[in-house]
C-alpha cells in the first residue's frame, strides 16, 4: 500500500525554501538527499482495458535504472493518496518502449493482467518527464520521503506542467506524516492536491 500526501506548488523557489527549512534540516538524513532525472511512460491496450479496471501500468527510468509499476484501488481525499502498488526492477531497456505483462508474472497481479489483457498489445498512453529532488526524513514517530517533482506530462502534442511536493510514508504513524504536511502547507502556502500525474495525463486525452 502506497500512502502519500501531495501538494501543488506555485513557485519553484518554494522548493528551495522547504528543503532549507530549519525543521526539515533538523530531521532529514542528509546522506539521502539527491536529485534524479525521471522519464515514465504509461501503457494500456488500444481498448483501454486497464483504465476500465482502475489499473495504471507504468515503466519509469530513474537515473540509470528501470522500474515497472502497477497501481490500483486508488483513492484521494484532501491531498492524501492511497493505492495498492507493485514495483518490479526491469533489466531490458527495450521494455521502456515495448513492455509486456510478463514483467509481473511472478506476482498475483500477473494473473489479473492476463485475465484483463490476454494477448493484446500494450501501447503508450502518456509520458511524464521530470526531475525529482528528494530526501528521507525521520521525525522520531514516522519515516517518510519528502520530494518535489518538476516537469511535464505529455499526451501527443499536449502538455501539462508538474510542480508538486509529495510526502510518502515509509513507516511509523500516519498522523505524524499528516502533521508534517499541515505544517509545511501552512508555512509555505501549499495547496493539497487530489490529482495524480496519471490523472493529469488522462485530462489531456480526448
């Protein structure tokens, strides 16, 4: 289960302010702070079989590595996003542009995908090109990853900008993560967002 808070940012300068915030400086693991280039492609069949079942299928390049991800059973309310998530490392760079459901054949979701898709081909739906600045934080009650993504979602010639802050809970108390989100939102004028990158791409589609 993925649990994360998502906020929209109006100004890139706010990102620097958040990462340099005295409280964040105190609780962050400086050894984990990094910036990483990310490029993702979301796939479905021509008939949008996965979309109808509420499943997102993504291949993402993160720096020099590739990862396949499935997300399903998602919900979002007041910026809190919850969804089932499955991640699998991918060795073949060709899978970034031409994946198949065999990637997930070692999991229960492999059978689910086979039932939904069968022998149909997967085709690209949208692309997400972004840079993520991230750091792990430990409040003493919860461990999370604080990140800011800057980039764009593309569907054909259509684009939508991305500038969002996320706090993803790794372990500990969910209420503590929410308190941290509330603290940053109030101080830096962040707006809670229920819209995922995938949903932004869907909004661009005809």
